C-alpha cells in the first residue's frame, strides 16, 4: 500500500475528474457546460477517495481504479443536481455556488444529471473493453461496476431518495429513518468502498471489514449532516441551513433530539474505526477520515 493521505487521493481525483467526460458535439455544448459546472464546483470527494483508498488498501493499482472513482463522483454529483431541483429539495445553493438549475434552468439541470449518470457507466464499460482477454482483470471490474450500480440505484440511493420524500411531514419510526439513511447516503459510500476493494483483489475478510466500516461511516456522515442542518453555518456548509425543517424531513435530530444524535454519531464513528483497528497504520486514512467527518463544521 502506498503512503497516500486523503489529500493525495483527492488531488489525483481532481487531476483526472474530467478525463472520462466524452467529447460533446458543439450543437449540445450547453450540456457539457452544465455537467462541468457542478463537477468543478468542488466538494469533499469522499466517495471517489474511499474507492481509491480501498483499492490501495487491498493491494490494487490506484491509477487503474480512476475510471471507477470518477464514475462514482459523476453519480454523486448527478444526485445533488437532481436533489436541488424545485420538485425535490428546492435548494438555491450547493457547494457555495448557485445550484445547477439556477444557472442553466430546470430542464438543462435534469439533462446534466442524466448526462453525468450515463457517463459514469460509459467510463466504466469503456475501461472493461481493454480487458476482454484477461478474465480475472475483467471480473473484478464487472464486480466493481455492479457494486456502484446497486448502490446508486433502486436498491440504494434512489430508493432512499424515494423514502426520504415520502416521509416528509409524516411521523417516521426509527426503522424507517435508518432505512432512509442507509440507502440514500450510506449505500453509495458502501458501494465506493466495496468497488475499490474488488478492484484491489480483496480477500473476503478485508471485504467484510471494509463493508462494516463503510456502513457505519455512511450513517455517521448523514447524522452529522442532520446535526449541521440544525446548528451549522451556511458559509461553512456551502448550502442553506435549516432546509430539513423547512421541508419537514425525517432526521435524527427531529426524531431523537440533538444530544441523542451526537451520542449515536460517536457510537457509529467508533464502530467504523473499530472495524479496521487490527490493520493499524495501514487503515490510517480510513480512521482519520471517520474522525474528521464526525466533527466537521465544528
């Protein structure tokens, strides 16, 4: 495993993020500009970094994993564009900038999201074409792509978005709230880690431990988001605070209160860290990330 930090992985992502966006005919150049606008707006790049880190952790080649890491960031960015639309969360600000539909209009924002989603799978499938004569290399890429498709689709992120919308202005159970967070947020984080692990030829034990880490990290990440929506500052968050309350969302603070939410956040963070503690310094990038995400915005 190379001695990469989170920032090293992130820099690699930033360097190659636009590499897999296909050439667009000038007649539809607005599509490219709208896609690029949201991709280039910044962000933590947590999911692609986790994919690269998991690949590296399991002995894989980080540069070979780049099409999959960028693909998962395309999917995440598409989901944010669609999330911000008036028909969903109706946000005007994302990553400190006007949301995509505020700049390009609602129809183009929908199409920019569609373009990013389909480009993600184009990038992964194009990479697979180079390995038709290498069954083992192809197999791990197919598994990685499958994990990303599953985590972002109707058994993952999209299912969570549906449950999240349908829970608005309703009394939600703890089980429903956990389901929303496990699918809407945690599923794509789990997909990133498992895809990276497959690309790195992980053994079953490492794959299982990384999955436990990712599930707990994903839930902790969303609970911290819920807390920040209540007490965070807009300039730090890059988006408006208080939107969950305005939209009457089911959140941990609304169901359990802030203090219990903080306790649950700490519990999940420690469980995530504990899943990889036997790997000591080799898991440092994961444990540091879990610790930092738990206190972000403080």
